[in-house]
């Protein structure tokens, strides 16, 4: 009788077994996700999901972008996404109005306080000509004597300011070729302090040739108070 009973069951059809949803068993392993905030970095690792990785990472980006304290919480039948945290991992899913969603995104969340380091600050390169102008303007004796002489006796309003290979500062005045002191209407700093007329500085080369080049290279203005300002 026992054997017959088993045979009858077999003939009656295959015994039905509960269907296992592939959505519950097939989890994709996705790349880590980093969400950068002003004062912290949220790092989602060990991401497992029934969704495609591209969608899951995009959704996580949206869920985490406001910070760990503002991750939306789960609300049954809300029709919205919500997340719960366990001992190790977080689980986020959309809670459908008609029932609980089987699909989910699981991940481990790490929060690093401090945020992204600020970009390096690029300091402007100092203008070597400004050093020369500051040297001129900071010497009231030279301004009162040579600066006054250039401005009022030679009507110099423009200078060609440049730095010699030795580091000395040259101020070459723009004057007409008819000027009585043509080839000497300029001032050059002295390394030990003070100034020298351009004709007394062999390093310049031919002083008249240098004076000839001043109009085309003028880059500073001599004012009535004998101060100099770069263009």
C-alpha cells in the first residue's frame, strides 16, 4: 500500500515547489562609490544590488549627497526610497505603495571627516621691475635730486625700466635726440647703495644706443612728485 501511494503521487504530476525570485538571488557586485561633500567624504563599498550597477550607483549618489545624517529613512508604502542601517551594512530600497519592493541596494558606508583638501594656492610671480620701482620710490634723496632734474630740466615723463644681468635697476629716460645730455638721461642703481648716471655704467653698453631704444620700450611714468609707476 505504501509503494502504491507513492506511485499514485508521481503519476498525478510533479510536486510544485515555491518559485524563487531571481531578483532575490542575483545580486550584482558594483564598484565603490565616493560622494564628496564640503566637510566630509562618504564612501560606499561592497555594493550588492538586484539593479544594474549604473542605476544603483546613480541612485546611491542621490541618496548620499546630503550627508549621512540626511539619508532618507524607510517608510512603508510611501512610494519613496528609504534606507535602513544594520550592524554592518545599509540597505536602500523603494517602498512601493502596494507592497514591499524585493529589489534593493546593500552597501557598507564609511564617512571620512575633513572633506576634499583645498586646491594648492598659486602665488603670483613677483615682478622684478616692481622691485626696481620700489627702490626708486623709496629713495627720497635720489628723487629730490635726480628725479627733479629729469622731470623739470629734461622734461622726462617716460622711463624704460629694466634689470641688468647683474641685477642692477636701470631707468632710461625718453628724451629727444636734441637733448643736451643725450646718452646720460638715465639712472642705474648701485649694488652698495645709491645711484649712478647711465653714462658711468659700462655694463649698459653704448649709452646713446640705449637712449635711442628708450621710446620704443618705455614702460613707466615719472610723475611731478618724482615717483615712478609701472604701466
